[in-house]
């Protein structure tokens, strides 16, 4: 029981270092990617990490506008056997 408590305490101490946050920068000897041709300026690290709106589009066209009972489907058959 004492070993479980000791391992738990050790795990908590190890996890406290995971919450440390610093500003991101390129690794030493590396540069940011080149500026895109259509961009007005070189994007910084924060701009590169922000996902574009196309990656998470908003749902605007819902097929069902109100709850309705579905009509019978004559092709919805149980599996054979």
C-alpha cells in the first residue's frame, strides 16, 4: 500500500512539469517555413498554430428542419438467415 502511495506521489510530481508553458520558437538551427506567396507578411508561430476555418466548418445546412416520423422504407429489410 505504501508503494502505491509513493508511486502516486512520484507520478504527481512528474506531471507538474507537464503544465509548464513557454512561448514556442523554432529549434536552434531551424527557421520558420517560408512565407506563402499570397500572404502579406511572414506568419509567426501563433499564426501557424491557429487552424484555418476550413478545418472546422460550421454546419449551416441541416437536412431535418423539424422532428418528423420517418416514412416506412420498403427496402429496409432484416438480414437474411
